């Protein structure tokens, strides 16, 4: 039995993107250690949480995510693209599940489904399915239509609006919806769409802002968006800017190399999730922060390079979509921590606490690895 399986195992390690997996696992276990540090400091400050459970969730998610990485490496992404209707159904079912079972996690976003003590964030998985379906749609339009025609652009933008609107309307999760938008823009640009469509789109969005501001966005969402740029929103820094203020204090306290446990200054809500970057700055200083940024940039550049070298539009778009997802989340999350972007609940890929985020990210990396894995062994030579 082992002798029969061995050639497939050897083929996998030879042709899969093992270097990408290793970098991601380094980030994931590094992040788990920081989650433990952040949770411990919060417990010491009087917060009620189970540090051991959080670490266990992270480790289990890493192993499950690695399994998803392997599966998506082996399964041809073309097969997933051809089953785009099933993926769309799953997207809809996840949104419906949020309507029925979704819970508010204290941020005003109905973005979690919880049962038996386990929480799932459907938007993390919707992002990955959106990348595959959108890559399939864009590839078809490029090969069979004029991608710069009004018809093609309407199809692509319509798909974006359906997913963006679905997430925002169902869960009020402006953060996840924004990442979907940034993924679309990156793939749209990589597809070779003329720049005048971006200008027209920007003009259309600008004309819609007053309507969206007055009739769609809720009061707390408006304050979140304005808070980093308008001091009058929270002049005392004890309201909507409290987390950001604590985050900046935490980052500054770490200086160059970090501080020991006796000199930690802060423990605040979200320190182990959305503000894990601040914890890294506190524990490891500016050196640790630079290391995190470099590791994530390596992942982004690696994914983009695999896509560019693939020679196929569909594969390229998948890799660009995954790369832009990591880059967008990194920019927004770090911006939240240093106070230059609104606090909209975006995790730092591979580092923030969250099983859904970890599994989805490792699954996304599996799609990139699958692009490099081609051509397939006979067992999977459907295409």
C-alpha cells in the first residue's frame, strides 16, 4: 500500500508549492505565539477568556487548513471554475445561514454563526469562492467577448455588486465587503480592462456617495469611517477611537526590540484579533513588526509571481485575487493599528486569532499551489 502511494506523495512534494506552504506555516505558528501573548496579557488585566482554548483553536485550524491546502493543490482549479454554479449556491447558502443564524460579535456586524462553542465567519470562505467564480467569469469574457465592452463590464460589476451587497446587507460587515471590492479591482486591472472604465466607475461611486451616506450607512459606521480623520468625532479618545488609541500606545511601548511582561502597558478588546499587530509591536518591537510585514509581502509577491508565470488567464487571475486579498487585509489591518484607516474588523492574515480566517487563507494558498502543481498526474488528468 505504501509503495503504491509513495509516487503520488513524491510527486506532490516535487511539484506543489511547498515553499509557499512553509512561509505560511511560519506566519501561522508565529501568529499563534502572539495570540497566546496577547490573550495572556488580557487575562492578567482581568479579561475573562480561555487562553488555552484560543491557542488550541489556532493549532487545529492550522492543521485543518493545511489539509485544505493539500486538497486544493491536487484538485485542478479549472474543475472548481467549471462548477461555478455550485460555488454560487454555496455563497448564497452561507448568506442565508447568516440571516437565520448570524450573531452580532459586539462590533455591530452580524457576521458570525456559532454552535457548540464554535464560531464560523462565512465571509472568509465567500472571499475565496468569489475569487474562483470571478476568475472563471473574467476568463470566459476575455476568451469569448470583448472585455472592454459595456456588456462584459456590466456582467463583472454586477457579480461584484451581488457579493458586495449581499455581505453588507446581510451582516453589515463593511470590512469584508471592502476586501471583496479591492480583490475585484486588482483582478479587473490584471485582466487588462482599459483605465477609462476605472475612471467611469470612480465617478459613478462618487455620485452615489451622498445617497449611500444618507440612506444606507448606519450612524456607527459613519463614525468609524470618519474617526481617523476627524478629531471632533471622539475628542476624548474614550469612545470610538479608544481601541485605536490603545493600539498606538501599545505599538509605541515596544520601541525597537519590545518590552518584557512586567512593562506591558495595555490590554484591550481585540488585541488578539484585529489588533494583533500592536501586540507584536509590544512584544518584539519595530523589528518584529518589520519581520511580519516582510513575511506577508513575500507571500503576496510569491502568489503574484506564480500567477504571472502560469501562462493562463484563469490561473493568473486566481493568483492575483489571492495576492490582493492578503495585501488588502495587511494594509487595512496595519492601518487600523496605527490609526490611518477606519476600524472595520479586518484580520491580519495568518497572525490574527480566528479559525475561519486561518483555514480560508491556507485554502487560498492551496489554489495558488495548485496553479504551480499543473500538469496533473493521470489520476486527476480531467483537463
